């Protein structure tokens, strides 16, 4: 099963949901290892680095180095002579408010100046009209006096216009100052709101980093667990293919089972040899309950799966075909370390359900080959299912979890094991 996952580099979601956190992390580590292996293999087949550099035109990146030989990095506000960041921000906000208020004041002054010019043009035109209407110059003998009067009126109007212009400029100046203050306050409020949002973002970033660190820690523990179990399996000689010990153990175990079965008389609970049936092609995964029953009867019962090591009695930890919810209900009031084994409906194998101090853990046991091993957790391969269980009564399943099989979960009433032994 594991070889198939690593070959396809895909694990189906429903199967992934059956794995606990340790199994997922170790499985992802193995997949990553396979990805790196394939990448290195592909790189070794490609052209050499100088050839690739020549094809790329010799382009590359060169970092600016500091006096210490490390990559030079400048952080604003931390270098010698840099002004504090807060002071720079205050100055920039004040300058920004001043410029915006100045632009608004200039626009107001253009409007105001146009109004003043129009006002006094209208006044002058009105006076000229009065002169024309009253025939001022025809009635006055002294044209010079009329001219002087006209000039006097013009000067008075210009004086009034200048006074009006000064009042307008003062009003615009006060408006500009008031607007600059308003804009500065608005920018400060925006800055405070931005700071609050930045703090919230920083808190979210902190939580995200904490979650990332936790995931890295889990991945690191999974990697260490994988290496530890690999070394442990190598030391014990339980990895298939490293030596002939596995096949030898498997054959000797089968021979002992056959000899032991010949000495014990059949009983009501004995596992009789199944009748000869036409060969069937096992699908990649269980597709129905009937296929599971047939797989167990034809492949697992001859290997004494579910039986005690040295008797024809069904092991007390074996519960047949039950669901995840049923297994957790059985383990609900059990002590830590209590466990049971059930037939998996996801893979050709089993699920070991384990009671922890705070909940439950479920470990998939791959039995698709000629050995039994935990999927994605334990590197040890065992000839029988009972060997795997007995092995982990003394050896923890994972170092991080410290799962040691201690007590078999009791059956609730009579059990037909889902029809496996019928």
C-alpha cells in the first residue's frame, strides 16, 4: 500500500482522514523524500551546471556584501545617523497636510479673486452708466472737474477693492490654517487606525507563525520518528529485503503454526482450512463488504490473522468488522493504553484503535503484502498480526506519543466479528 502511494504520489482524501497526525506527518515526510529523490535523479540526467549557465547567457545574481562579508542589509531607523521612524512619520504627515491645505487655499483664492474683480467691474460700469444717463459731462461746464470726480470715484473703488482683497486673503489664510489642522488630525486618526489594524495583523501573523512552528515541530518529530524506527527495524533485522531473516522468520513461523495446528484437535473456535474456491483478483481497495469477507477468509485466516499466537482462540483484542464510532464507544471508559484491532474498510488491512489520556488514536495496519506494518508510522515488518501486537507491547508505536499496547479492550456481549469466521 505504501509503495503504491509513493509511486502515484497521491493519497485519497478518505484514506487520509483515517490517519492520525503522526501518521500524516510521517507519510508526508516519506512523500517529500520520494520527491527529492526523483528531483535529484532528474537533475543528474540533465546537462551539467556549466552547460546550463552557458545556455542561460551567463546571467546571474550577485549580492552586495558588507564589511563582515555577509549580505548587506539596511533597515531604516537602525543605521547610525538615521532619524527615528516616528519622527519621520510625523514630519511627513505634517508636510502632507500643509501641501493639501495650500492647494485647497489656492483654489479658494482663485474663486474669491474672480468674485472681487467681477464685483468692482460691475460697480464701475454702474457709475459710468450713471454718468452717461445724467449727461454729467454735458451739464458741467468744467470738464476737468468732471474728470477729477471720475478719477476720485475710481480711486475710492480701487481702495475698496484692495481692502476687500486683503480681507479675502486673510480669510483664505485662516481657512488654510484651519484646514491644515483638520487634515493633520485626520491623518493622525488614520495612522492610529492603521496602527490598530497593524497590531491585529501582527497578532494574526504571530498566530500564523506559531501554527507554522507547530507544524514544523510536528514534521521534525515525524522525521526523527521515521529515522528512529528505520534504525530500530534495521537493528532488529525486521525490514524485508535487508537480509533473509524476514523470509526465514516467516517460513519458520508458518511451519510452527502448521505443526502446532496438527497437534491440536479442532474445536468450535478452530480455524479450519477454507474450501478450494476459484482464484479471484483482488481490487486495489475494498469495494464492498463481501470483498472484505472474501479477502479475510482466503488470505488472512490461513495466516491466522486475529488469532492468539499459540492457540486456536480468537485474540481478545480482535473485534472483527466494526466502525470507528463503535470502537471509540468500546474504548470510552477504558484506561489509557487499552486497544483493539478491527478490520479496515479503507485498505486491505486493519485499524488499531488506541485509548490515550485525552481521546483516541487510530493507526492503519497495512496487510496488502506478505507482512504486517503500520501505514506511515512503524518501519518494522512482522510476519503475523499477533507479532505486531506483541512487539508493541514492549516498543512504543511513536516516540512523541509513547503509545504502548497494554490492555485488550473487552467485547461488549457476544460478537460475530462481522461474519469473518462463519
